[in-house]
C-alpha cells in the first residue's frame, strides 16, 4: 500500500469506512478518517474495544489490500470492489 493512496482514501468526502487487510491475516477497520494518522512507514489507528480507546500502530508496508466497508448509513463506496496495493 502506498502512503499517498491511503491518505487520498481518508480525505475522500463523503468518507466511506475502510478495512485494511494485513499480510499476517489480520484486519483493521477505519470507521472515521479522524481515527487514522498516516506516517511515512506506519499508521496509528484509534480503536475502541470494551469501551476503552486503544492506539494500534501498524506497518504500512504490511497493508496488502484496502476494502470499502458499508458506511454507517448502509451505502458502499464506488462499486464495492476491493482495492489492491501498489506493491
């Protein structure tokens, strides 16, 4: 995944939630663009679990795919197809 691609997806308005698919098989959801900070090599994600806010730091080169998720209003971004990384 290229840094610039993810920054562009987070800047789209209206924003559509995203699911990041990692090389280790894990997934991370971004429901609000304010919950992700993209650095040169890492992404800081704000995650809420059991009513607690946690920060997850994930490695940008390990993001294999970005998938649009249904929004809070039940709509999908574009054609609903997965975006593949530019590796």
